[in-house]
C-alpha cells in the first residue's frame, strides 16, 4: 500500500513540476495586505487579496489581427524593424568612437553650455516616446478591432457599445449616469457571451424530412440483413429482462434525443446525419411491430418533447462559461442579449402518413431564454445589490460586493460616502496606479491601464486566480495529505 502511495506521490510531483514549468511561477497572494482601495490606501473600499478560484482561464490577447499593420496618420508604416534599429545604433556607436571635428566642437560647446548631456537625453526620450506611441497605437487598434467583432456578432441587434465609453478609444473624462466606462476585459467578456449565444442559436441542416422516402424504403424491407439481425437481438434481450417493446422504444427515443441535444450544444462540428443509423433502427422496429406502438407514441410525444426542451435548457446552462468577472454596468444588456437569443433544440416528429419518426429543430420559448439569462448571471461573478459611485466598478470578492475606483480616480469621502474623483497625480509608481496587486500597470496615451498577470483573471482593477492555480493548489494538497499518511 505504501509503495503504491509513493508511486502516486512521484507522479503528482511530476505533474505539478510540469504545470509550473508550463504556466510560470505565480506569487502567492499577500493575505496581510489590509488595503481597502486600490487607488488611495485605506481610504476607500476594498483591494482584498483573498481572491476566489476562477473558472474560465485568462486570455489577455483577445484579437491581434491588426497588430502587424500599424500606420501613422499619414498612412505610413511606423512598425519598427529591430534589425534596422540595431544597425543604426551600431553606426552611431562607430561614429562616436571615431569622432568628427564638428561633433567634438559641438560637444565642447555643449559642455560649456551644460547642455550636451541634456540633448542626448532628450533624443533618447523622443525615441522612447515614439516606441510608446507605437505600443499605444497597437493597443488601441486591437480594442477597435474587438469592438468591430462584437458589432458583427450583434448582427443587426441594437448597438450596445454606443451606450458606453470604451477606455483608450473614447474620451473618458468621467462617467455620467447615462454613459459608463468599460474596458478591454469587459469587451472580451461581452464577446464570449455573444459567441455562446451564436453557438446555441445556429441552424443545422436537416436532411431527414427531405429524405423520408429513401429512409422508408430501407426500413420497409423486413429482410434487411443488418436491421433484422439487430431487431432479433433486441427482442431476445427484452424477453430476458421482461420488458415490453413499447417501453424499450420510448426509452431509446428519449436517450437518443438527449444525446443529440447535448452534442449540438457542446460540439461546433455537430452533424445530424451522424445519427442516421439510429433512426433507421428505430423506424425499422416501429414499422414491423404492432400498430398500437405508433398510436402510443402519438399520445405521449407532446410530453416527451416537453421533457426534451427542459433537458436542453439545463444542458445550455451547464455548458455556459462560469466564474467570469462580469461588469454589473452591462448586466441589463447581457440579460437582453440572452433573452432575445433564438436558442435551438431537437424534438421528435412523427410523419402521420408513413408513420416514420425523425428529428426536427425547434426554437426555445421566451420564458426559457429568460431563465437561461438569470441562470447565466448566477454562474458568474456580478454584483446584484451594491450601489457604487460613478467612475468605479463593483466586484464580488470572497462573496462580498466591493466598490473600487477606476484607474486615474481616487476615493474621496464626502459625508462618509465614497466618491471617485479624478486624480491626475496618480501614476504607476504610486500604489501600482490603482491596479490590483496581481496586475501590471502601464501608461498608454497618458492613461493608466491595468492588466492581470499570467494565471490571474479580471480587468486589472481586480484580479482573481485562474483555474490553473486552483489545479496546482489541489495537487499540492493531495501531496501533503499523502505525505502525512506515509510519514
């Protein structure tokens, strides 16, 4: 027993080492950090680092299709060629080593004026500024590209993004009650929701109702070698288990359609034609049994389809992404998008003329879509009750709803009430710019931008653990328990 446990420990250590190597090392949270607001020390409300496990994963690179084609206002390519840059630096170094009369004279003159070093620094600052402008432009273009992708997924639906000010793209002098600020991470979450809506609403090609005569011809042949053999095998099994053919067919139909609906929701490559053999067997059995079997199916088909629709709704809720940090400013729009989706499921249809059973794709009722929207919000982290001031976001941290000011705004108490006021003195060197301790702070276009580090998930103002950290912690706990058991 102990030898087997030692082998398990060895395997788990190997797995843990592999995951750490693949994902990078992650600093543990600082549980002694008592700051309440990421922007202004203890004056605000909540930069708690006891963060919950996150399910969903972290993908900061949302869509980089335009990264390699960056242009200035005149339409010229400003993408820097590292090789050319290095050649230029080498040429400048050689020039400085050899020296020229004019350069020496200029250097002496500049030295006399005390400005030589300043000019060199100024040139370096200009060069760094150009690099920053290029990085800023790439970031902004990536966000614009994501906005266009979202608008395409809306497919004629009302333009959600017109209601918001998108950071780095729109002027964000501050929020108003009618126009709130959202960021790159919020766009990513919105895109995920729209992709999910598109997936569950897609229309699949259905050849069954068009090809019923072909299906009927094959099933009508009582001597079909494959189908007749399967039927005899089934009847022997039913006799052994004292089960009626009617109960068997009903159970077979329900299991088949449950499988079809689950496959449709989970797999983008779903093809209804993959189930042709199943429908051939079912129709062969029905066709060569008593007529009472068809009559019984006609009587219960409505209740069967009701159960299939309910089961499909449960499968959609289960398959929806969970653990996302959703911006409560967008909650009503998220509910609207999911309520108005045309989610599909497959139900049973019987052709009364041929007595053949085949699948039909149907659309969920509006009440089901409302339930889907509410269940989706329950699976993710979104504030329900907390009222945060303008220029702040609300986060669910350890089950508690907490307000944090947006980067560039500080928490100022007025009559002991939280207010987020613009503070142009904030920068990345001061309290990480108001970003989470597990986020990086950068200045882009003179604005503070927060991004969660690898293995963390969120908008950068608040970052929670991703699923990978949770898995590593779980493996470590198993190792600890095994070691205690053995030693």
